[in-house]
C-alpha cells in the first residue's frame, strides 16, 4: 500500500496539538508537523515514489523522474529525501513497520545520494583536469567511507552521516584535452569532496539530503578532507587512538557503487582490521571507553545545565542507545581479534553473536535488543515531529502523547514506565561491564591523574616470602621501565593479592591449601608478562578472574606451567559457567568452523592464521578441563574422556582444513583415515600425552600414494609446528606397518594384509597387543566399518595360548628392565603390581579369549574389560573387580602427582592394597 496521498487529494493540516483523544492509526502521520509541511510542499511529487517500502530502486525511479522534469541533481536528491521521509513516517507510525524498514531506507538513501554525487563531481572535474591516474596509468579511485550508523546500515531519520574520504593511489590527473589543468590526485579529490558536500550537505530551498560530518577523519578537523590509503595506514600505525578503533569498527565503503561492486575497496580491510582488532585479548580498551563515555556524559550534562528538559535524552543519557552500542562494541573490540565471528557492524546482529559465543547470556542479549529497538523507535518519533536532529523527549504534553500513542500505548504513563524499565536495564548492564565509574590510572579528560602510590608501600601488609618477591620488583628495571598507568595497575593487583592472602589456608571444597604458594606462582606468571599490558588490564577489570586464577595456581603446580606457556587462556576464567561445564565436541567444531568462515570472508584465512586459530581454541579447551579437574568438578576418567574427545575433534578439523592446502590434490574430499592407538585409542589421554596414530587411505587413483604422502607430511606439520600460539600435539607414527622404516601412510588394503598376516610382511605380536587399544578416529563411515572388521579379525584369530603368554611376559620383563625402580619404592605405573601389569594382562586376555568371548572385543578401556573378563569366568571371582578398583586409584594417584609435578613413586606400605590386587591379577592370568 502506498503511504503517499492519492493524486489530487488535499493535504492534511492537522497539528499535533489537534490530535484526537482516540486517534486512528492513519491520523498519526498526519499529526506530524514535519509530514504536514511535506504534504503541502510536495503534493505534486509524492506519487513519484513507487508504493511500498522505499528502497534504493524505488528512490532511483523517483530521482530519474525528477531529472526528466529538468530538476537539478542537488534539488532532485533533496526532493527524493523528503518523499522518502514522508513515506517512512507513514509506514512507521501508521503501520508499525519494523525498525529495519526505516534504518535500511535511510541508509540506502545515503548510499544513493553519495553515489550520484560522486559521479557528478568526478564527471565535472574530469572535463576540467582529466582523470586522476596511478603510477601505472590506471584510474585512481575515490572511496567514500561510511562510519557509525551509516557503516552499520542503521541510520536514523535525521542522522548526520559521518564520512571519511580516501583515494587508493597517489599520482596526477591526465589534464584536459590539451594536456593542461593537471592536478595532483590529492587536490583533485579534495575538490571532488567539496562538490559532493555541496550536492548532499548544503541547505537549499528544498533543505538538505544529509548533514555531513568529517570529524572522524585522520587528525580530525585539522586534517585534510581526503587522504590516500597509504597515509591512512601510516596514521593508524603512528597516531591512531584507542577511541578511533571503535569508530572504524563499523566502517565500510558506501560509494561509489561501482567501487563497492567491483571489489576494489577490499584493500581497505587489510588496513583497518589490524588496527581495530588486535590478535590478543585487548582489555586495555576498557579504560579508553570508560574515559570516552565519561566525556560524553559530561558533555551531555553541560548541554542540559539550566535546561532540565534536555536531561531526558534517549541516546546519550544514562541507559540510552549509546550505552547499548558501547556495551556491544567493547566486547567486540576486546575479543574480535581472536574470535572473528564477532565482527559485524549492526548492533542487533552483534548482540546475538555475542550470545552465541557465550560472552553474554541469551536473555540479556534479547532484553538489550528489545531495549535498542524501543529506544530507536522513540528516537525516530522525536525526529518525526519537526525533522530536527535531537534525541530529547519533548516537554510538550501533546507531543509526548503523540509519541506514546504512535508507539501503541494508550497514554504517556505506560509509555514512560516502559521507557524507564528499558533504560534501567541498559544502565545496569553497562555499569556491570565497565564496573561503574572508576578512578582513571592515566589521563582523565586530558588531565594527569595523581601518581599511584609505590609498590614499596604495600610490603608491610604482605607475608614475608611474597613481600620479598615484591621488594625485588621495586628495584628491577623491568618494573621501573613500565608506564605510569601500567605500574598503577600492577600495584592494584599486588594490593588485591595481599587482601586475598589474608584468607586462611584450608583443604575443604572451595578453599586453597597454600595461599602463599599461589601468590608466588602468580608472581612467576605475571612477571614476564608485565609489558603485555592487556593481561594486567584484564585482571584489573575482572577481579573475579584474578581470584579464580589465584585459587587455580594454589591447587597444583602444573596449571602455573601451562599458563606460562599459554597465557592467553586466562580469559577463560572470566566465564562463570566454565567450571560447571564439560567439553562438547559439536559446539567446539561449530565454533571453529564459524571462525574459519569469518576469516575466509575477510581474506585472512591463510595457513598461519588457521594454525594459530586451532592452537588457541585447543589450548583454551584444555585449560577449561584443567580448571575443572583441579577444582574437583570432574574425575580422572572424565578428564581423559574430554581430552580424548578434544583430540578427536581437533584432528578432524585440522585434517579438513589442511586438505585444500595440498598441492596437486586430485579430489575435493580425501579418501583418508586416521587410526588412533595407545592412550588416544583407549581414550585415556592426559594433559601432555602424545598421539599414537597411523594414516591410511583407500583411493585407487594412480596419484594417490604421492598425494596422500604429501598430505600426511603437511598434516603432521600443522599438528606439531610451533607458532606464536605454541603447538597442538606431539605425533608418534611408530605403530604404522613396518614401524619407522615404513611409509608414513599406506593404503588400507596394505594395512589390512599386514595386520592379518596375508603375505610375507606381517605384524608382530606387540603390534597385535597395540591393536587391542586401536580405534578409528576419522574418515568415512564405510572405511571405519572396514577397520572394525580388520581389528576384530586380528583379536579373534586363533593363537597358541602358551606362546602368546611367553611373548607378553618377555616383553613385560624387558620393559621392567628399562624402567628400574629401587627396592624400597613403588612406582604406580612400572613396578610389579603397577598399572602396566594390568595393561599387559588385559591385552593377553583380549588376544587369547576374544574368539570365545566376543564381549572382550569392544575397545572399552582396561577397567571395563577387567570386569567383563571376570564375568566371563576368565578371572577368579573378585580378582577382576579388585584389579579394576586398584587401577582406577593408581591412575588417580599418578594424575595428582603429575599435576603437582611430583614423583609417581611412593614408599610402601602406601598403596599396598592396590599393589596386592594387581599382583593377584598377574598371578591369575600368567601364573
């Protein structure tokens, strides 16, 4: 339905003051003073805009019609703007159109106007000075960068447009037909900018198209109106300020349209992305945003001084639109470097992405989204009244009632109540994120803050050992060279640690056994990171993270070592839900694929970036498991299950991402599989476990051997090479056919023949022992089924029981000789009665009895197989059960010792019951 008047109908002259007490929806737009003026002034032109939502195509129709009537370019653009506004008020107020209808229309109007203005300006200048040329004779292009709401495609109906003008390369124009009138490209585009402003921003008898603001350009109002891409990059590197990162986050090229569609402007991404999004968690921006927000609030307060009606600003006042935008942008800037899926311009889309990334509860994101839409719709109605660039609620009762009723409320009171509810929620979330108004550490509004007190002032309140460590810091050049703001943060953290140290030691749930040890490990961790200010900023901004970190460091030694190797994972402690969760493979894989897609979209998905993405995600997930482990939330078996599932998923994703980087690959999807052995196969991985794997392929292509060999070499490199994020795994391929002398990868047919003894080249007994713990990790379901058949055939094959027993006993003795243990010590793994005895016993039982007892074939782990062997009558009653219980306890003891970096040997009679149970098992199996 068209929102304009029918041809020949008389325009309505009702004012807001004459609004009926129970208005019909159609009366709302007619009661806007702005719309009344438009319908009087442009009654003859209203029909030029086609019916329905005003989009670029329909606006172009109206513009072309006006030009055909002889209307000048600038006047035609202004009239199209007025027709669009009349339509939007009607759709919004009378038909309750969604917010996106309004913001999209205004954004597309701006894009259309700027595109036409660019073409007109350049056409005029080309005739006088020739085309601007680059060093290789190509035309130099002007890029109009839309910032803020224009960049995010969410302009309001009376927005100004924040623009930055760039051009791609320096050079000179070609001159006119006679070669005269040459200009530098910079001067050419500076003149173009003036012409564009005249067409879009000048006020004429038809008003303006948009108010234009260039204050966000490099060096602000003191900088040139247009700069080259190279100059912009240099500015970012040398002078770019923190607040500018927030501004550039929503930037995009909006005109000329030919540049946008042609893809030339993609080069801007390579300059802007590294400036906006850092590759580490960037908590240092909290203070920058806090200062910027304080300045905005102070400016708003000055404007409303003596004018209390101006205090009710739906954009800038407490709980307003700006606080929602700041909340979203802060989380995006902090984490967008590592989590590219958070990079999006529109506020509503960003809220949902933050919720999906678990950076904000879904309920919070939905409530903030509802508040944002409500406040934006109120903002539009304020501007519909008189086409003024204001965000302040009117004080006139009739105007306020019109806003309330056009929003669907019966009167002002329920409307204002809903407005207050939204704003209070927004303010609470904003204050929660920024911690309210904090004293600044460096500069506040350009003024130096008082110098923070020295670290030495804290020494008397600290325990002696920790105080001695901090005293060393007071004199070390590493600390003395820190910026004043950074030293202030460090002092704040030391002071907070000192307060935490006053808690009593304890071994109960939620208690820390050795507080001072935790503080010393914290000092070891933070000292080499002092110059990386983002870590200090994170702990200052998130006191709960520092406390969780101290408790984690006090629980065991190994977490401190892991954190020193991978300090970036500390941010995982910011999540309240982290300790209560478990690893979920599907979510992990889905998040990785989302990041990969985001990097591909921005042209950043090179090998190095993908390697670092995999490593960071893996390390973060290992750290989550570690934190749950030392906090006592999960058992040793659950730790192994989660680490094994994590390894499976990481291998699957890495293999999938690696294949497209293989040269001369001959198919889209490799016919390839990975078989896991040892701890990976048995799902008993620990924190530092390497992966025993065998690579096979099932591909008849004549190039297969060469291609898959190259693939495996690259895949191993992807898994093992150390980048700035560390490595993923140590890989051991010694269990492949013919061991280290064999090929890195082999056909599945050759692997099957080797395992089943078909031919002269066959597997040894120890390789069949390894097969008891083998598992298909990745590959097609068909190939997985074939592997299971091969494994079962190996396990059920007839064997000489006594010969098998002798071989396994011989191998156990050989291993024991290689791992001698003193007579007065008991090693939980290698001593007689240790875990290795149980593992060898289970392997013998599986290889010797699976033919008669198929329940032993599944790879269920040693504990489950011991219980099944006893149920099958292969072990005396109680022997299997006791051995399973003992094995579980020995694993726990070993795990705890490794977490504390302590020996896995104890002095008898410790663990004597477990040792006796294992010896009883050995005797029952081997005699």
